[in-house]
């Protein structure tokens, strides 16, 4: 049994809050601080680590609910939104798509999709977009990209905010500004990577059409026709800042999936990570993206 009390956990949590330690990282930090030299990461060798983790989760539930994995995105069934946490990959473990999407079984996924093969196909492509965007950022981080990486990371943070908001609230007003930023920041990050100067990028402003045109010019990609249509439906960033948006929930959810696609495409064209292509080229399900995103 570990020698700690609830008061010890809460005292450490206050310290971690002051040090800006993310919720999900606090139980392990507490185990290290409480056990000291007795700390062993392998839970099979040291059950006290699991004991501390369970106590921490009981006292501060956010440590479990806020786990970000590698990154966060969203899938949708009509206007139902499900937040998807992209797992961290170790070794060669194989997981089915329903497991990757966070469902307990294939039947649960099918029920959520309302038995509609088109919704299932869209969720496949949405997952590919999440994976291409987040994995692409991680790949580029390994290659050491400063300014572009900052913008991509900010885009990912806004995508997480959208996913949290739309999956837990019926209010869509708070999603409009982050929606605009996901597309803008992701595309501008790639333009920085491609060699555009800060002055050149600044002249593009918040005009998604102009940013998308420049991205297609600098680095053409098969996704560009899709993006050219999507940017026509993204609200004006400055106007919505003060006047909100007239989009319905369904329109907002559809736009969220589309800006997630723009973010993914911004990384796909430079990172070499392209899971969407795997879906495009496989025979049978899910079929071509163009069949489901018109």
C-alpha cells in the first residue's frame, strides 16, 4: 500500500496547477513525487503507482477525461458529434477502425452511424484527416520546423476546442471563430514552411479564399478542388467576431469536418503522411471521398 492520503494528492494537485502541469500528466507526476526512489513505471512491478492513479482520478476526475492522446479531432453522424482522441502508437499493435474511433465494438459504431454506410464512410475519412493532421504535425516537429510548427500547433488546439464544444454542447456559437482559425493557421503554417515571408503571408489577411489559392499555387495537391469549394462557405473571421454566425448546428458540424479536412491537407502535401490516400485507393469500402463529400 502506498503511504499517502487524499490531502497529499490535493496538495500536490495545487502545486501542479501552479506549475501548469496538464491534468492528464498529474497522476504520474504524483506517483514519482510520492514514491521517490521506489517509483517504477511498470505497473506490474509496482501496484502503488496504479493505486495513486486511481486515487487521483477519484479526487480530480479531469485527469482521465482530459487525456489528449496524440491529438484530438471529430467525426459526425448527421449533427451528432463524437470527439476522437488519436492514440499514441507503440510497437505494432493492430486495432480495428471502430476501436480507433473510440467505440467498444463494431456494432456500437454501426448503431451510431444509424446503419447508414455513407455516414460510416464519412467517419472513415474524418479519422484519416485527424490522423494525417496530427501525425503530420508530429512528423514535421521531428524535422525541426519552428514558426510553421507554432501555427500548426495552434490550429490543432482550436480543432480540439471545436471537438470538445460540439460533442458536449448544443450551443454552436463558440465554435465559429475557432473554425475560421483552424483553416487559416494550418494553411499559413504550410505556406511558411514552403518559404513565404511573414510579409507575404500577412498580406493574405484572414481571407481563406486567397490563402487557399496561394497554397494551391505553391504546392498543388489533389485536395485543392475540394478546398476551393469549402473556403466559399467559411464565414468571415472579422465579421463573426462581433456579429456571430447564422449557421445552423448541422451546417456548423459540416463546416467543422471540412476545416479539419483543410488542416489535414495542409500537412498531407508536405509531410508524406497520407492515410486518406489509403482509403481512396483500396477496393470496396469506403470508396472515393468525392462520393461522400460533395
